[in-house]
């Protein structure tokens, strides 16, 4: 076999699907591709520009403890095995869990740089966003409130100099997935937890370099789309009916959940023993207007019995999990693990979800 450096050079030219096909030719190529994937999809290397090796471990710890997600261009680069030299680290989480992460960033040497009209003291800037929160319990629509009307509670910029690095912490009014599914188009709908990485529309994004524009309100949408056009993606404003109905299409109309067979799911190594993530409890529906324009539809599930808020594709899911919530015993503080199990059971046995994707 060729040395690792030569393998890396050759394999970097192959698409994800071609890598899979090549790995199936014999045991030697399987071992070579497996070794390459460990090197190519190295979260420690990806985060080394922003953190020391010790800090990377702590960052993943905070991910596990707070539900913090990596998304946006950072997650896209991870899956695409590419580097945008001037890009920021984009991290997303519920606002109510975010202050401790912001304070940790400050502790390891990052400086909070307030935006225009934002409070200059970090803790005061966080307090500003609290007035916009939905209080109570139950299921409610995704609201057109918050920063840019996309479910964002606040944006907090942190800088470290020599060399210059920037981390952008985006906090969600409810769920960070509400923010991510309201991105300008599908190519940036990828997430990394402490445990796994998920590309929601992988074939279209990484094989065909296509990005479906989703109906969402907010400024700078066209500017963001133009940036990804220059990076090689084609922006699709609408689709033909046959593609919307094709069960093998990433853009098929229907219900989805994070980690379904339409996702590209990858374990993050090394395993730090922090337990599983709960991101698979989020469901949504890819829907289309009469003009075949796409939109992601969902509602927000919120209850004091859950540590995090989740997206639900329809009320049937809520009715299915309701007994676990309404009849639960007070033997533990939160029931997120139970809800993940129940939603997984529901989605894997319900024909309205995409359980037959190959």
C-alpha cells in the first residue's frame, strides 16, 4: 500500500460516495480508507486553530453538558474536508445554557467584543435577551421574533489575537435547531455535537454541490447565498415535481429526524465517554409551496421535564410521547433520554417518516 501522505493526497480528490465505493474493492483499500477518514475527519485538528489540545477536550465537555452545537461554515468545512482560512468558529446553543460557555471562552483568553448597540459587559449583554423568551410548557409555533427573526436570542463575538481568531456564539430563543433549519439554504444545515456529526442533506450538498433555498425571513440571506455560490454550490430556488416525490432524493417532501437514513452520520473521535447526544429527538418536515419553493416546518416542544427544547414535525409525535411526560415518575430531574428513545421508536415505525432511504 501507498504511504499515508500519498493516500491522503489521492483520497482528498474523491467525493464521500466515491470513497465508500473504493473502500469496498478489497480489505486493503478498506483499511486505507478507514485510516484516511480518521485523519481527514479529525475534530481536534479542525478546532486546533481556536483551542489548545487541552481546551478542545474541555470544549467537547461543554458540548455534552450544555447541548452546544457546531454548525454553519465550520461544520460544512468538516464534512467537505476543506478550509476557509478566514472563517470563524460558529457555535449554537440555547440561551439559557450559554452564559457558562461564554464565561469559559473569556477565561481561556478570548475577549468579548460587543456588537453595535449591544451591552459592553458580557453578563449584561446576556440579560438583554431574556425578555424575548417564551415561558410556559407545551407545543407552540416557531415564532418570527428575535435577532433577524430566525429564532436567535443573541449573537456574541469573541476574539483572540496573535494570530487573530474569532468565535461567534449564537444563542437560540428556544432550540438551536430552530436557528439552523432557518438557515438560508441546505448546504449549511450540518451539525457537530460532542458525540457525532450530522449532515442533513449530504448527497445534494457533497456529491452534487446543490443547495436548496428555504423560505426564511431575515436580512443578509442573499449575501450569504452569494458567498456559497463563489465556494462552488448551486442555489436551487425551486424543484421539479418528480424530484420532490423521489424517495431517494435529499429534497423529497416529507418528515425527517436527525440521524435518519437520509443523514450522513459520523462518530466524533476520540470517544471521551461523555455519553450520547440528544439531538436525534428533533424532527421536522420538508414541505413545498404550490410553486415548489421549499420550507422546513416544525413546532417547538418545551416542558420543565426536559433539559432542552426540541423541534417536532407534527402533533402526532407529541401525542405519542405525552404519556411519558404527563405520567412520569419523579425519579429523576430530566427525561431527555426517554424522549429520544420514544421519538426514535415512533420515527422508525411510522411510514410518514423516511425510514426506507438507502
